[in-house]
């Protein structure tokens, strides 16, 4: 997990305004993504949080193996 702090976001959920915003990068496998997305959407306090995915097309074999081991229940 990577968290970027001290971002200033322009919020358009309920009108335009400014507020603190955190950007969080979570890494998982494609087989576990739906579960992660469902959890984020259920637990997030906003009505419409930004939840996006970027598929990892290539990576070192040792990193991809670690990611697989780290995300298996």
C-alpha cells in the first residue's frame, strides 16, 4: 500500500469546494480485485469514491510471485 498525503482536491460530490484528500494505491491480483473493490465501495464514507484499477501487464517474476503470495488468504 502506498499513501500520498497532503493533497488538495477540488471536491464535486456536493457542490464545488476544497478539502483534504488522500491518494491510496493498493496492489492486488486480478482474481482478488472484485473483492477489494466491493470492500472499498462499502466501507468508504463518500457516496461515490474514486476507485480505479490499473492492470499490471509486466513485472519481474519475483515481484509478481510475491504479490500473488501476499494477496492469497
